[in-house]
C-alpha cells in the first residue's frame, strides 16, 4: 500500500512540470516573485505538453491529452487513490463469485447468524490464524519468515471487503484463547506448546490485524450491505452509505411466561 501511494506521489511530481504546475520560487527581499514565475514559465514552455499537442496533434491526441490532464488534476485535488480503486475492484469480484457468497444458502437456523456452520471466510481464516500463531517447533519456519506480512494483508483484506471484520474479531479462536488466558493466567505446556509463547504470538498478530484493518477502513467506503440477515448474498448495487441496524427479539422461556 505504501509503495502504491509513493508511486502516485512521484507520478504527480513528475507530471507537474508538463502541466505548468511550477513550484513557488524563493525570492529575496528586493526580487519580484511574479517576474520569477514568468521566467520559469518561459523556461519550461517547451515542456507544456497540452499546448504542444493542441497545436501539432490530431483531434484524437488532443482529446486524449485533455482527458489525461483532467485525470491528473482530479487525482491531485480529490485525492484519488489507486489502492482504493484496487480494493473496490477486488470487492466487486468477491461479491459476484459464489465461492465467497453462497447464493443458494439457507438462512441461519437461529434467524441471526451461523454459529456452528462454517460458511463464511472469516471462519476459515480463524483456523489458519490458529496454526500460524503456534510457536516455532523444531526446525519449522514461522509464517512471517516465509511470507512476511503479505499473507496477513491478504486475509484481512478479504475479510474487510466481505464485511466480516466484526464477526471475525468476535468469533476468532485465537482471540478467545487470549482472553481466557488473561483471566486464568495459565503458563504450563499443552501438547508440548508453551502457553506464554503462544499467547505472545497471538497478541502480536492481533495488533497487526488491528493496524491492517485500520488502514483498510480508511480506503474502504463505509457501506452497509443491504441484506435481510447476516448471511444472505450481497449485490454490489444494494450497498448504501446509510448504516442499517436490524433488531431481533430477545429470547424467552415459555416456562417462565406460564
């Protein structure tokens, strides 16, 4: 993400001289800034690609150069981001693929969400996270030694784009174990795995996940998937900027009522 943003900034800097976006020159007390700016414009007049194409180019070339200039100006003024566009594109692919959304899926038996059924990606990612949070054993390699943060970025991105971040944080196995360990304070070995080392790795990955989710949420527009329950298929055309909250009736016991 940082490299993409850096490339965008460098691209705008390189484009500035060709679009007559000259930086304000330094002037001493007795110098006229307007004269200096005019001298700079004359110096780089031969690089003004828009004016050159308007004089010497064909109609198609003129249209292309105007569109390119408009796009560059919009990127500078509106803060258009390639990273945000890539995320939006990936999200459209996910919402149209039955691998990520089972369009024939039956509603949850409890009417709210699936608890025991593994029909969402965040359940699979929780199982994977449990494995790569295990401490080093024998001559094995840690996941960050093999893939860096790339694997974590991929999983968190898919979870965010599918709108499953809150459910992931609520139902993740590692997060649950970490909370339990904070209460009971166990420190012995379980199946030859020292719990303190395991908890330390869980906490490190939890912090990393939170940082990645925070970055992704800055680029992903806050949109609510217009679905009747949490597991219905989502159409990208149904998404809206207004948050929707569904209220459920509290459980009741017939014996108490009677």
